[in-house]
């Protein structure tokens, strides 16, 4: 899995960085949101709890996906700004069932 950041923008009003990236996942299906979040956390050296994936779409017939992610200054700010359905989508499956 190879991630390349295409566009990065700072949103001071919402205290977050907004990223658009490409993801090359050759040899397999589209990785889960949590796997991509962990990889981005390693690349950007931030806590995975501050990263919220908005969208990830694989281009038809290719092994390349395009995604949007928001990286907040704090976990509290993320929970205040992000809609409930986005927060639920970014939780690991084990936490959703509880």
C-alpha cells in the first residue's frame, strides 16, 4: 500500500488539516478505512485518533483509490466538528458492535 498526498490545506476555523491523497493498493482489494488511517498516522507522525477519513473511492478497473481525510488538532475538536456518521465509519469494527 503506497500513499501519495496530492493536496494539503490548513483550515484554521475548524482547527484541522484537510488532505486529498492517492492510494495504490496493487494486488488486493481496497484496504479498510482503519488500515488507511493507521498508514497515514505513520507517514504524518500523528495520533490515529485525530484522523477522520471522509471518503475513499477506487477508480474503476484500477488498483488506485482517491481519498479525503481531515486531521484535527485534538480529538475533542474532531468529535465536535465531524458528523456522527463519519465518526462511526472511522471506528474499528470491534468498537462498533459494543
